[in-house]
C-alpha cells in the first residue's frame, strides 16, 4: 500500500560563505587590514511535494499537480580593487596602495549611501496568463472567419491591388509636392502619411498574411491530436535602472538594478469526440463566430489592446463547451532580480586606478501552484500601456487619429 504525498524541504550552499579584506599597504611595508567582508555567499532552497509511486501513477494515466517553491539568493564579489595613491605634496612619491574588497566594505558599512530600489513590475501578469491560456484551449490552426466576413472589401482591393497602391502613392506624392511648392497646411501631408500607413497596416499586410495562411492550410497535413492536450498563456515584464555617483572624493561608481518576471499558466484538457474537419482547420466553427464578429468591428483591434475582448470571448466559449474537460491547471512564476555595485575609475589625479571592483546581489524565485480555471479568469484587465507598448502600436494610434481629425489644429501646432 502506497503512502500519502508529503512535503519536502531542501537547502544548499552554492557558493561560499567566504570573506576577504580591504588592505592598505604603505611603501615601508606596513599593512592595515579592514574587514573581513563577505565576498561570496549564495544559497538556495526548495519546498515541494513528494508523491510516492510517481512514475506508476503517471504511466497509468494519473495526474500529479502539486505546489513547488524554489528560491536562490546571495552575494558575489571578485574583491579585485587595486589603486595607488600618491602624496599631495609630491605627486611622484607613493603614499599608499589599496586593494581587495572595496565594494563589499562600502556596502556592509553603509558608505555607499542610498541604493536603487527594484523597478515596479506588472501586478496583472497572472490574470493575463490565465486568460490567454483559457483562450488557447482547442485553438484552431488558422482563422479565416474574419476574411470571409470582409470578403466584399477584400475583393474590391483584389480587383486591382497594384492600381490601389499606385493611386495611394500618387496621392501621397502630390500632397508632398503641393505642400513643398505652395506651403499649404502641413496637416494635408501628415494625413497622406497616415493614409499610406493605414493602407499598409490594415489592408495590404493582413491580405498578404491571409494568402500565406491559405497556401499553408492547403498544403499542410495536420498531425493527429493527442488524447490529452495543453493550452498555455505566457506573459513577461521587466525593468531596469542605473545611477552614477562619486564617492569618497575620488571614486566614480555605478549602481545598476534590473528585474524580470515571467508568468505561465498551463491547462491540461481533453475533448470528447474531437472533430478536426475543415471547419476546425480554418477557424469556421460555430464557437469561433462570436470572436470573429467582434474582430470585424471597426477598431476592435485597438480596443483589444486596452481590454482584450477577443481572448475573453474565446475563453468563455471554451468554458461553455461541454465537449471540453479540464483535467488540471497550474500557474508558475519566475522572478529574478539583480543589483550590481561597481567602482569603475578615479577622478582625482592623486589616485592611480588599476583594477575595478564590483559586488552583485541576486535573487531568484520559482513558484508553481495548482489552479482551477473559472469564468472569473476570463475577465480581461484594463491595459492602457499595451496601446503604446512599441513603435508600431504608437504609429497605428497616431495614424488613425490623424486620418479622422486634426488633433493639432486647436493647439496651433499645424
């Protein structure tokens, strides 16, 4: 008879603990040691659950889904500082030599002063991962529903795509020449830029992608799906900062800080009597239609950047699908942070800098917990930052605003 699962704790010493001194040596051979200071001390620890007969359970089709926490933290420093100091009264005469664990000393004794905090990371990461994982359940390889609902517009463009692009280019060139020659309102030229971008982003590029997808769908044979399938949602965030300062009247120092977070939600599920026919292949099933209808609405893609209603719709339809059975869910997060303190040079001519020194503080956490998906996990968060999260999205927003009205007129800019 097998025993019950039990919680296990382990820890290790990965580096150190070790210490080093900050040493001052005079030309006469007198040595002064300061310290010792910690230059290496890195540990890790893990708390997980041991499941007896784990392999037998898995091989028999069972599911093991337990929490796990792993952390690693510590400090390391090469203690490599080296510098000669010459007398103020005689710049050619050596006064002292300094070497060793300078940065470790400054940190432990508090003479470094104020240090940078870790940048704030998104607190909406977990909700985003879970929503996307639910939306990715029973995901179709292609999505041609939007193309079919916009077939009329697509056909009008395909009637003479080169002529349409040529006409747009001619209009852009004419606006440029007119503005250059007659010094007209520059908004007309700006509007021509916006029209050219909008035509490329929202007409030409989607059409090219659809044609590529159509060719691939026609020529690719889908593999048989496994009995159990996984859906995942992944999101990341990161931040960094740096600060330069001068310390002790002769040292140029740098403090850098960075941290990263990665979340991942996973759902293990099965589908009773799965039908992977042409409707599934092309994304034309009945359960795909609500999302498709939303996506053909004007500027729905911009709304999705603020409030992801497309993923919300997919997630709700998947939870409502009686053929889908969720077997297990989990959410894991990786969080890593690093603070580095460096002495890089000297700005005083008396202090002849030879070798820099640094100290790094690191933190890492991996945490995984079981998760039972519910309808609440499909609700999207308001994410205004996604509207302008990269250069392309900023250009999209700018081009749409300019094409609809002149936002600069009242401000007197254009």
